[in-house]
């Protein structure tokens, strides 16, 4: 399965990306990986420095052999392979430390790819490179695909910028609405508190008025009870008899006092 065969018959799943070769860091290299369905089923590779071009191929058996050699599950190995060759973003961590690296032999016959683990390169695999039969056609194709990808990235970036602008506007509207709601709540709270204070003051004034009325009624209550008690005593039979006797005194003492005076 050579590159030309895959280019004509395979699904073009890969994209052209620029890589840095650790053994030749001063020269930019462009890498293209093509595969049908899954990297685990094998893939073809095209590499160019825009002067020369090379092709390479890795079979499904070689992929399984590498996964077995690393003692990792096939799915995990294919995932690392995809990240190394196709790039997950730009193949870098957030702190801009290379996650994957490439090495090329001086004769440009062997390309190996590695995963960086704690600063130590762990070999993921390698393939033998062959000079492309028509390097200029391959370079033109890589340039065309690079320009197409760049156009797509510019378009995608423009869409993301527009979406970001809309999100910012929506966010600003939400903040403005939230501020209005907060102001309305504060206004309503002040209004309710003011009404509550008015009602509370009215209740307090009513309570004080009732307390004053009660205080004024308390001194007269005993007097009224005493008057009622006195009136009850005056209405009793003994009291009525005494009253009658006082108003009609007996004449006998008067007669006795007069006789005593005559004898003397």
C-alpha cells in the first residue's frame, strides 16, 4: 500500500501538519498521514521538507506488534499513535511542553515517533521511508492541502470569534438584567420595610394609648368597689333598724333624768 495508491483509493482522513524533528530542528517538516477507517488497521505517511519528499507505510500487524511490545491495550496505543501523528491540537500541553517528538536518521531513511513521559522519550514506533517517485507532485499536494486547511482554520476562527462576540453580548445582557433585578429587589425591600415600620409604629402608639387608659382606670376602681361595699351595708336590715332608732329616740331616759332632778 504505497502513498500514491492510498491517495487515489483510500479515505483521506489525515491532515497536513508541520512538525519539528528533534534530530534536525532547524528545518521545518510537513507530515501527512492517510488511513482507511482506523490507524490500528495500518496507515501510510508522507514527509517533506519542501525540497525532498518521502513515503512510508505501517501495516496492521506492525501496529499490533508495537502495542504488544509496549504492553498497553490496543485502543490506548492507537490513541497515542493518533495524537503523535495526527496531533491533538498542536501536540503540546497547556504549559507548551512537547508531548510527542520525532527523530529522523541522517540518511532520511527511518522516522521514529516518541511520547514524552516525565521528560523521557518513549518510543511509540517507527517506519522506513522511501523517496517519493514524484516529489514535486507530492509537495504540491501537501501545499494545496495546507492552504485548504489554513482556509478552513481561518473560517473556523472567524466563526468562533463571531460566536464569542455573541456570547459576550449575551453575557452583558444577562449582567444588565441581573443588576436591574437586584435594584428592583432592593427598592421593593426598602418599600416593604418602610410600610412595616409605619404599621409597627401605629401598633406601638395604639398599645401606649391603651396602657394610658388602663393606668387612668386603676386608681378609681378601689374607690368604686368601696362605695359599692358601703352601699351594700347600708341596705342590710340591722343597718335599717339602727337608722330608725336614731331617728326616733326613746323617751324613757328623758323621764328618768327629770325625776332624779326633782328629788334633788
